[in-house]
C-alpha cells in the first residue's frame, strides 16, 4: 500500500484500527511513534545495485490506556513528515513489536488496516541459478486431458 492509498483509506474511517495477521487487533491505545523516510541502498546477490524508498510507521503501545489516535491527527502527522522529510508516494512499511521488531506491508479492507507479513526473497534468481518454482497442477485437470484419448481423436 502506498502512502496516498493509506491517506485515502484514512479519510474514510472514524477510527484507526490495525489488524494483525492472526486476526487480533493492535491495542486501541497504540501510538505511531515514528513516521519516517527509509532508504535502503544495496547490492543484490547478482551484483545489481538497488535502492528502495519506503515510508516507515512504527506502532507502539504502553500503559497509556486513554490514548486514541484519531484519523485526522494521523493525517496531520503524515503531512508534517511529508514536508519535513520529503516523503513521496512510496510503499508503507510498518514496524510492530512482537518477539522482535516485525516488518509488515499494509492492506486496507475498507474498515481496518491489515498488517501483512513481509517475506525475504532472492532478487537475482537468474544469477544465482535458482530454478523457478514449478506450478502445481490439480490431478482433476489432468484427468480431463487423459479423457481425450489419443491425439488423433480430434479432442486434443
């Protein structure tokens, strides 16, 4: 989800809810302690130089049970960060404390912002010699092909 998509979703809700991958919600009294611009400049295992820019939100909650972050206040914080940090319409990465700091992408379901686990991947599979993942085929689909009989019967 890009920052613009997040702001558009935020403009449609009356409360800010973040839903965890297990279906539970981040506590209502969470804070967004950071809205940041993160730049990752790296070389992948195939030798290609790459740069990624993301908007980083850090979610945190403590014993401040009366705290509620309203959508308009969050929009104001984002606006300030855009001006001060030069943030563009980049993808959002959310940091949230679990066993360690977890990094998540976001999805909006019309009501809640869902934290989507991020996965590692090789960016240079061709240079590493990693074979592409073979597509799994259902046996039922193969039975339809087998029902044709021989290639000369006109159905294949």
